[in-house]
């Protein structure tokens, strides 16, 4: 590695980790003070708070890493430009790519790290923080064991184009209470509705208690009289494990779990749900690239800064560019969910816009 590359990389790394730890600290401090009344009222133990915020670290890292990289690059190259060091590099025959090559490699490495953390650690972290949060809200001093977990307001799309709604699911006994099942045809018309007060999974079978079944035609009218049964075996392919793993939103699943879930739903006809899952699946791969495109966007702006207040200029530009990027990204993702844009286009649109804009500005540099 050249001396120049080491010099730039050293400054970038120092600023990146400084920004990263500063943002982590501020994130935790702000969150603690915003929930201080609840913490004091529930008398949450310090150890539980530490566990909560330690488990939250991967989530915070994924959120602040792009902004930390953006600020580090803006400040480093802004300072080099202010001290006329960039002019010296250019006069010695170095191109913009040769000057920024180390930073681009740094962006690729950080993006790869963000992807791994986001896909492997964040789902586990989100699930753990949710359990600890429930523990704090209940005032319990002991962690809630997974087999003692009670899930309320559970919704899930299953096989045979069925939508499940469960008021309460007791994991330890494999018992559901207040369950409603809506079965649709390929055109998403309701053809059957099952309502039961209680459902128990035993010997690989679901037994419904106080169950009422309704049959509908394509116009939504009942074709027969509702059938009531005090106890009835219902053919449901999903097991309690499926309800536990598939009840989660996409942010609680790894990319492999999202892919498996889409495969299970592919024959159900739930096109809207599958479309949203595709957006979340592609977003899992596109989101880590935010760090790289932010760095690429920061390079031309940093090399164009002429003011002495490099630090303030860097911070201001970081806020503005970060805000505009996330606005474009949020709009494109919403259009993807609505079906206006293809999932792959929706998650990559903001990246493409920023990439083209960055390359245009870099090409205009003297």
C-alpha cells in the first residue's frame, strides 16, 4: 500500500470509528432519557438495561454506518482540499480514482460487513430486544423463556391461500385462542371462513373447539348454513413451529427465511404479500450498498468544498444528502410495496439515482 493510501485510510478509519461510537452513544442516551419515566416506574434493573442496549447494538450499527462513512469521507477530503493537498496530488499526475481508490475499497468492505450484520445478527437482535422489552414492561426480573412465551394478535399467511388471525398463542401448550381462518381462491375471493374459540396441536393434528365453518361463493354469499362443531379435527398443514417462525415481519427473518417463506406462499395466490416479501428480500441485499453509494456521493462534494469551516460544511452536507437519499429510497420502496415498481427496481432506484449523479459530478471535477 502506498504512503498516500495509508495516510488517507488512517484519517478515514479514525473519523469513521469516532463518528460510529459517537452516534452509538448519542442513540442510547437519547433513547434512555426518552423512556426514563417508564424505566423508573417499572424499576428496571441496570443489568436488564445493559442487556437490552447490548442486544440493540447490531441494529444501531446498520443504521448509523452509512452516515458515519459519509461524514468521514466528507471531512477527510474536505480538509485535504482546503489544505491544497488534493491539488498537489492532481499535479503529480494522480487521477480522481487513484486518489479515492482506498476509500472505495473501504466502502466495499464496510458494505459487506453491514450486509452480514443485517442478515445474520439483526434478526436475532430484534427478536431478543423485543423479548427484553416485554420483560421490562411486565416488570419481571427474569428473562421470559421462549417456551413460556405468549403471543398475542398473531397474523400469518399460510398454505392453501389461508390467512390466520389468532388472539392468543401459548407456546408451551401449543394452544391458540380466538382463531379465525380465511381461505381464498386464486382471485383472492373468500371461499371459506373458520372461527373457533380454541385450537390445540396434539399428535401432529389441530383440534378445534367450538368451531363454526362458513362457505362462500365468488360473490361473497354463503352457500350453505354455518356448520357448528363442539370439537373437530381440521386439516392445517402448518405446525406450531411454522406459526412461530412465519409470524414475524421480514426484519425478524434472515434472507434465507424470507426466501423459504416466499416459496411456501408461491402457490397460495397471496400476490400482495409475496410482492412485499420480494421487496424486503431484495432490500436485504440493496440496503448495505447504501454505505458505498454514500461514499461515492461524498467524494465530489468534498473535493468541491472551498470553505474553511470544513467540519460544519461536512456535517451540513451529510445531513442534507442523507435526508434526500432516504426520502427517495422511502418513496421507491413504498411504490414497490404498492406494485407500481418492480421489487428489484424499487430497492435499487435510489442507488441508481445517487450513483449516476455521483459519477456525473466526479466527471465534472477539474
